[in-house]
C-alpha cells in the first residue's frame, strides 16, 4: 500500500473540486481551495478522522467499499479510480460490477435533477446510485445488497417487487427484463456473476424459465412505466436509458407522459418528501 501516493491523490482531487460541483454551498470563509476534509468524509460516508489519517499518510488499509466511496465523492474519472485502487494494493473492480464507477458528468447531472427521478443501474439491473426524486418514487434501493440489488432478480423471485406496478402491465415488464438480460448474457456470458444470476433465476422462477426459452433479445433504450405510489396514486412515466459505452452502466431518466397529471403528482411528491424528511 502506497500511503504517500494515496494521500497525494486524495489531497489533489479534494483541492480541485468546487463545492458547487458536489451540491455543497460555497460559503464565504474558505481559506483554501476545494473541499474541506470533513465535507469529503461526509460525501463518502466515513468519519472525518478516518479521512484525515488517509491524507496524513497514517491511515489504515482502506476497504474496496471505502475506495469506491472516495472515488465517487471526489468525482474521479474511471482511470483515476483504478489508480487509487492500485495505490491501495488492490485490483480495481470490473467496470460492469455493481460498484461500477460513475463518471463525474453523470454525478453532476444527478445532483441537479431536482424534479426528475433518475438513477444509475448496471447491465444486471442492479441500482448503483439514485437521486432524491428516484427514492421518493421507488424507494431506496441503494441499501439493498447481494442479489436483492438486482431488480430483475426481485421481479421474478419476490412478489412484493410487483406491488407498485398495475396488474395489466406486469407481463410486459417481465418480457422486457428477460430480453434485456438475454442481451447482457450475449455480451458477458463467460462472466461468473452473469452465469450465477441466470442459474438462480432459472431455478427460482418458472415464469422466467418459460420466457427465457422463447429466446427474445432486446436492449432497453426507452421504456414506459406506470407506477402505483401510495401517496400520490398512479404515475404515468416515460423512461430514457442512456448507456455508457465504457462500463455498461445506464442512466435512467423518468419523465411525465405528456397530457397526464404526472408532473403535478411528482411536484406534490417532492413537497411531501421534503416534509417527511423535515
């Protein structure tokens, strides 16, 4: 582990960031450029003391989860993230993994989509990051772990996963999930995590197995989604899927279907969510 290299990399990336780039107030009494140590620690969900020790070249060996959180908090590029892992004496995670690195540009966009539900998934339908509106619409999926983080796994193995989708829309959702997964298997069939998910779904769900046998394949690039929300009722949404050609991650944007009352319901949900948090 190269403690000096880690310290220099963290400090340089912290000092180059403007508070506004990460959704923090600029303030009027900043004596040094960039973010403060406590701000980086807060963004990475670690203690200020832990982060300070890393910059002081006396920190413990950071775990992969901490490295991923620091790279995201400091808006590192994918190459910078990989370099951080190498300095820590660890192999960077695969670019398609659930911990897939999110580019600074996507993080910037998520920070500023105040009224639009948006989230990032990998190509196994595992949520990597959600913005506030996405959590208000669909719940906090970042807290899920293991297979449960994959929405396609939950869709076919947990009936609760379908509760917020109208009954008449569920068959279409099932077919879309299976066809999209078929495309992923075609690209990454030799990957053990892909093979493990596929084996689990075939064993756990007769519905999935029957649809899989039809051999339909289609990458999701746009979609329609109607969701039953317990506080504002039916949300009629259109989905845009913007997929990275580098790591396979997809930014999903949900926007109201024109001619419906969905925009008003999202605005109401934003207010209700604020009051709940308060």
